[in-house]
């Protein structure tokens, strides 16, 4: 059992940790969302949810996608999962 715990600890140390989204990213996300949806309640909720669901790197990709950019093919699944989770939080029964 100690061996398994040791492997888990080693795995955590070798996986790069990504930073949480920044306050600036949250503000940009909110501004872009408002430009699209014009719904303060939804955009505030989605911005708050993004802060807990994704990291700084992924937030940059999400904002770019909201601005009309393409989601990289290898990120489709993660992006769709993020959208589904944020909708569960912000648009119950959606």
C-alpha cells in the first residue's frame, strides 16, 4: 500500500500544475460573454464557473473560441466537457 501511495505522490509531483485563471481573464470572459449573450446573470455565473472548472491555459482557449476562434481538435472533448459542466451549473434543466 505504501508503494501505491508513493507512486501517486510521485505522479502528482511530475505532472505540471497549471495556474488558475486570472482575474483579468475572468473579466475578459465576462465582457466577451456579454457581447454575445447580453445576459448579466448568465455571464456572471459562467465566468465564476470557469474559475473553478478550468485552468489559465484552457481559459485563454475558451475566450478565443468565444471570439470566433477554433477549438484545437485535440481539445474538443475537454471543451465540450467544460461547456456541459458550466451549463449544468448556470443553466439547470438546459
